[in-house]
């Protein structure tokens, strides 16, 4: 646990350094938040000493900046347009325990939620992939957190094992903003257990400065890898890596057919020696430093690279032979310590203004069309983020393939052969 | 008669005292043995039981009895992580030993008044998280650091240090060195200096003194240090994942994959049992080998 939070800290530090100049809205948030940051700093520095001056300092800090912190966010919101309505449920708990992917919620939104809903303690624990999260609950971690963000293909198994609570929809009126395309799907046919968070694709990242060949399909991608041996990075995720060999051969990315998986194994073992790394956390850094010039990646951290002059040649492509559609979802866990706060959070995050800020921070597509009017038009026009309709038609939803032993065996074999020979 | 009555109470007192001391001993040993039972023996038993089970529908563990997990663990096509782990553990231990010996020797014999300061300096890195220190190597060895510099000097733009076994070995030696230095330092520190003088008086040179006096006396420190480094190294997985880019795939990484990714706990448990067996055998062999050498020397001294 300690190691994970440390890893998380490092990642945040790195991201903080790499973050592109603040957007208009980001700047307003930042100025509102810098006051509370100053307050925190004053508190922590005052807490260490015990003499009279420090008492005076902390007193000063607790009056002036905290006032600023509670006033300025709403001012910032006003300037964005109509005031969003936050309905604070009566008898809401003063704590919320979240178990989520790293860096996956805008910190200012978390702060605003705390201020508006009076949630004093907001913990944010981190998992690095769905299986790790699942392993935690199978190990008996139920009741430890209120809210979690599994990818949709893990929902059925979580529901069947009793890890989830039903949503309290009377507390989440904002679900009305969710597009019909995300309702009644296989992962939650009755929409009782989950609300969509954001969605995205897995695709090909290319440094066009170094790779001159066109790469528009998985076939071309796999064939190019030996040429750029030692300069290729894949995300460390079995489901995503299987997409390339399966789609390149025209199979379903959820295939469980032995012959098709045999073919996928052959293709994967062929490229394994040429990979620089399997890396879910730092793949964008490797692309940025040109350690890797080709990548099988998510969009996270990649889209920002295109905004920097040094890395403007980075291109993210959704392969023409089709790729995965993934959706992360908000769920309330079984036996939540703070059920009302958990449902209130889901309602809060689906408020269109808040949703727009989430999209701008995380750079994943929102499932709420109502939020789009508040999103930076430049982001809306990005085909890598808000995918064109004809491309959407080629996306295939990720299913739960964890029960297919052959896939597990191939994955283990592939992982042990990375960079070997 | 009187003599026997005098003796009798003494006889009776003896068992009473031994009962009391037995109780006391039991009480004192209780925390340690409870710790040992709950945190070592019980989990070990669970792992062994689990290794014979099967994966449940959703991953995790279903009770059962099958040897398939061991078959998979010992499959010749899949033992390469064991081999990589053993060779890295041996290489890392030897390098740690070679690096630690001069450091410990220097601090113990030439430290003087700065001795405690030097020891503190060895501990200072522990104040920072191990993970952050390992991440720091990413910057140091990366394309903007030593890796890029060496590449520039050699004239090979694709040269890199990160993601090679060398980087992993470096990270390992860096991380585990203090574990080796301290035991060696302690034995050298406690060593009776007059023995060295005696050796010199008897005409032995510096090297001969080191080889025939210092080294045998510090052998306990060397053995302790080696075991302290070797055992955690066999289970290492963070350093290869970060500095090795996952290109150095150890048994620790395999265990993470099976427990956290495939969620095939029985298969992972079987590998864990095999790993424990390998460590037991190698440590027992090592101790036997090390002690055998010493016994021979004692005999020759006699």
C-alpha cells in the first residue's frame, strides 16, 4: 500500500512538472485553489514549531485564506455560466473513501465537493489495474471503501460476487444527462449498479518525426515493430495487448477460439523481443523522450504531448481495422461506510459543469452530451478524444476474458519474453 | 535421618523453581512464538494448501486437490523466471559482497572519530522511500542522463542503460548494499586488534593477515550479510519492473502476475512454494559449505 501511494506521488510530481500551460478555466480554479494551498502550507509549517509566533501565524492563516477558499470557487463557477445546482442530501456523512485509478479525478472538483457537501475527510486510494482492484475485493476488502471505478467488463463479476451496492437513484437525478448509448448494455442491463464515468480507446501512438511509414492499421503496426526494435512500448495490460494480433487478423478482440489465440500467440512472441517495455504508468514519458517511437497505448498522457512544441509530431491513431471501446464506471461498493456521500458524489460528478472540468483534466470522452457545451471546443474537435461516428461503428466493447486460461498462459509467456533474444 | 530431611526440601524446591522458571521462559517466548506462528507458519500453511487447489470462476481460489499447478510451475518452457532470479540473486550478492567488504573494512579500521558519522551516512538513504530512490535512477541513467551521455561518447544513439540486466544489477546493489555492510562492519568492529598485531609480529604481510586472520574472523558477518541480501533478492520485483522496464522478468514478477493479474492464486501459490524450496536448499547448502570451510581451518589451527 505504501509503495503504491509513493508511486502515485511520484507520478503526480512528474505530471505536475509536465502539465501544459493552464487553460482558461484551469487558471481560475488554480487561483482559487492557490489560496487554500497557502492555507495548508501555513498550517503545516506552523504545526511543527510550538512557540508563540507560530500560534499567531496559524490563527492568521485560519481566518484569511480559508475565507478565500470558500468564496473563490463559487466566483469561478459563476464566471463559467449559469450556477450549477448542488443538492446536498440531509444527513450526508462527513467522510468519503474512494478507491480509484491514479490521478483520475480533478483535484479541484474533489475540493469543491468537500466544500459544498461538507465532506471533511476525502480519501483517495489507488489501484493500477482492474485485476489488482478485483484481487483486493476477493481478498476480503469489502466495506473498506465507498466508491470505485472499475472498467465495465469487470462489473458483471463484481456484481455476481456481491461486491456492489445498488445505486440510490433518488440521490442521483443527474443521471438524466447520461446519453442513451451508455444505458442498458451487457455490463449493467438494468443500470442499477453503475453510472458511466468516461470512455476511450486503445490505439497506436507514433513519433512521426522518427517513423515515416504510414501506420493506420494493427497489421501495419505489428509488421513495423521489428524495424524499430527496442523502440516500441506497449501498455502493461493483457486485454489491450491482445487487441493488436487479434484485430490484425480480423478476429474479435474478445476471441476465445483456440486457433485464433494460437495465431495471436505466434504474433505476440514474434514482437516480444523487440519491445522496449511493457509500461502502463510511464509510456507517455518514453514516447516523449523518444526512447520509444511506436506505442500500443491509451490516450492518457499522449494527447497532451501534441500540445508541446518538442513533441508536436506525436500522432495517436485509432486503427482502421478496429479497436476496443472501454468505459470506466462509478459504482457504490457493498457495505459502504458512507452510502449517502457516495451517491451524492456520483450526482455531483454528473453535473455538466463538473463533468466538463473532468473531461478537460483527464482528457477522456464524457458520456454526458449535456456537458459538451462547457468543454473547450478544441478538445471537442479532437478526433482522438471524441471519435467520429464511422469510427465508433468499428469499436468493439471489451468483455471479461479473465476466465480464458489460454489467454492467461499466452500473456504470462509473452511477459517473460519481453526483450529476450 | 536429619541429613535426609535436610536434603528433601532442597529436592522439592528444585522442581518448584524449575516450574516457575519454565513458566517465565514460556511467557517471555510467547510473543515471539505467537508472532512466528501467526505471521509465518500460518500463512505458509495457507500457501501450501492453496497450491493444490484450483482457480475459481472469478479468479481466486477454490478448494481441491491437483498437482497441475506444480506441473505448470516446473514446466521446462516456463522455468526461465526461476533461472533469471537465481542468477540475478547470486550476481547481486557477489557484487554486494565485493562492494561492502572495503567499505566495512574502512569504517571499522580507519573510521576513527568519524566512525559514527560514517555509519549514519550509510543509514541516511533509508530516510527516503526506496521507491523514490529507485525512480531517481531513472533520471540518472536515462537518455538525458548517463545513458545518453555514454551513448553520445560511444557514438551510438540507440545505446541505453535502462531496460538492461546491467541497470537491474546496479539498482539491486544500490538497494541492498547496506544490508551487507552492517553485519560485516559489526564483526570487523568487534575484532580483537591485537590478533592483527600478533600476525604482523609473526611475519605475515598485509594480504596474508587479511586472508588468514581478518577474513576468517569476519566470516560470520559475511555469511549473515550474504543471506540477508540473497533471500530478499530472490523475491525482488520492483527494481526489474522500474529499472529493467519489465525486460528482466523475475520470479517475483511472475508471482505478481499470477496473484494480481491472472488472479490464479493456486498457480501462484505453487510457484511460491517452489521458490521457498529453492531458497531453503540454497541457503542450507551455502551454510553447510561456509561452515565446512571453517571447521577444517579450526582443526588445522589445533
